[in-house]
């Protein structure tokens, strides 16, 4: 112990209690399985005017590991980087349409997925 330390016998260190705030988890979106591929469903939803395409996003300057230049997205007007079958945003759009009973799967001829 250093000899030049001054002791105050009445000193009590005051530490703030650190309380960890509970993390707010992002609400997960549940995606129901559909009886066909999203790529097969896409043109049918366009025909019925239930969806519309969006302008392609700009190609990122630094490509991420998920970016796939060999895949193309019909939802993004053929932009490269991902395909529609694995595009979560499109799956969420379809999920909302399913919840509103706006997709008549029984009217569509399709091959079973699975």
C-alpha cells in the first residue's frame, strides 16, 4: 500500500447499481409454407395485380457474403444479388396476402413443393 495515500475513515464508495435492461427482441415474422415455389407464384400475383415490382436496389460498393451475382430477382425487375425464392421481403408480402385470404392457391396449377 502506498504510504502517501490519505484515508478517510468515513468514506463509503458510491457505486451506481448497474441494472441490465431487458433486451427488446425484434418481433419475428412467421412465414407459412406455401404449396408452390415463390418464383411460380410471382407472375400469378402480378396478373391479379396483388403485387407490383420494385426498382432494383443499387449494387452495394462492398459486396456482402449473401450477395449472389449469379441469381436474379423478378421482384426487383431482374436485379442480380438474390432470387425471389429466397427473398424474405417478398415472402413477407406473400404472408400478408395469405393472411388476408387473397391468394387462391386452389385455382393455381402447381407442383407440390417438398
